């Protein structure tokens, strides 16, 4: 009986997802049983190559990487290449081609892992929820077998990064979000508000982290080249933020969260100005049952310590 906590990670691998993977790959207290890849930040083929490159950089070719959905359930795919670069990894010329994923589909791999590690599995989602929704549609009883679902997504302050009120992962496939919210899975959201407030890397800190000098340290900082420009120009942050890495840090060590709440969440699926908004009933107006734990504040220093350990 392994004492390691089994993790399954679902990702639309771009520059922040890759750092979250570096953090997970560095741990000796978790067993990454599989990585599922989904279209989101970049088309599926790029997200797959980015995950495979990151796995190789970290010397973790023991971890299977599976291709998943190449588009949302209903909407056409909308990517974030204007945020992360055409290749999703800062367009710095990394050799992100010709690597081979594992046989099989990410949804099948997730369902198999939920059976093999029933009651123990932590699912960490770093991208749109298309693969998760497909798994629920295939086998709704998955909700009884997964121990924790930690999701980078939504925002408790309802401030969006793809429209004024929607966070990107939720916006790409809101129909998938609604299926997940209604599934009964034990959901724990780490929103973009947490990233903007508690996971911003200012230039001085970026330089200090890069000066650790390992290939993973230089990779972690260098691939943020384009997202740093987006943050300075569009989201007006003092540096680049790391949404997926702080969600991964919380999945690995829940004490990263200094405040959480149990809330009712619903999502807007209709096309229009609020598409992808995840409405959080902060004051309990609706009387609807809470269906998710939401991280309200996180510990920046603890996050940096975990990141630093992973790239040293
Ligand atoms: O809104 C931030 C999220 O969208 C992150 O997961 C980022 O990688 C993109 O997928
Ligand atoms: Ca992501």
C-alpha cells in the first residue's frame, strides 16, 4: 500500500501550467498516476507537446501523459495565445515538437485512476473542464470515488481575465463547468483573485528565482516572457501572476489557504458579456446548497517557498 498521495492532473499546458507541473514533479510525497491534456490556452497538440517537454525537462518520463478533448463540449475553442504566446511557452524557441504521448484517452485514464485509487485520488484541474465533464457523463459515480478536486478557476471577487466577470478556464467551456458543479464531486476552487493577490511574481523576485540557476529555475521564469507583457499591459499587475502554480501548491499543501468558504456556485453558459461567469453566492441570498469550497486568501510566502524548493 503506497503511502504516497495519488494525484491525477488535467492541464491545458501553457506557461503557468508548466510551472505547476514542475512543482508536482518535484514532490516525493505524491504519486502522479497520470496527466490528462485538454485544449484551452493553446490547441490540444501544442498543450500535449508542452506537457511532454516539461515532463522530460524534469526527468519524469515515468508519468503517463494522455491526450484528451481537442475542443469544448459545445462552443468552438477560444485560446489564450495572446497571453502565453503562440506556442503557449513564451515563444522563446523551445523545441516543443515530436514527443509521443501515452496510448489512450485522458478521460479513460481518469476514470481508470478513479477506480484504481478509489477514495484516495486527488484530481487537480489547471484548464477548461471538458475532460472532467466527459468523465462525469461517461460514469457519474466518479463523484463517489474522488477524494479531492482542486480546480484553478473562477474568482471569488467576480473579476475576470477574459471578460470583465469570467476567468478563462471557466469561459472556454462553461457547459463543462455546469456539469462539474452539479456532479457532487468534492470541489475546491482556487480562483484568479488568489493568483492576482497572492501569487504575483515581481521582477526582483523573478530575477532571484531565476538566479537559482538550475534548468528548471531558468525555464520557470523564461517561459513567462509574454504573460509578463500581458500582465503589465492588460491586467495591470506588478509582475506576472501564477494561477496554476498556486492552485497546485494548495493541492499539495492545503495550509497554503489561510481562509476558505463553502459556497453555492453556478455558471453562466449563454454566449454574451457574462459568458463563463461563475456566480458565487457570498451572502447566501439564493438559499441554494453550497457545492464548493472556495479559497478566499492564500499565503504568498508559503507559495514561494514551495516553488523555490521545486526549482532548486
Ligand atoms: O485564468 C487563468 C487560467 O487560464 C490558467 O489556468 C491559465 O493557464 C489559463 O489556462
Ligand atoms: Ca492552465
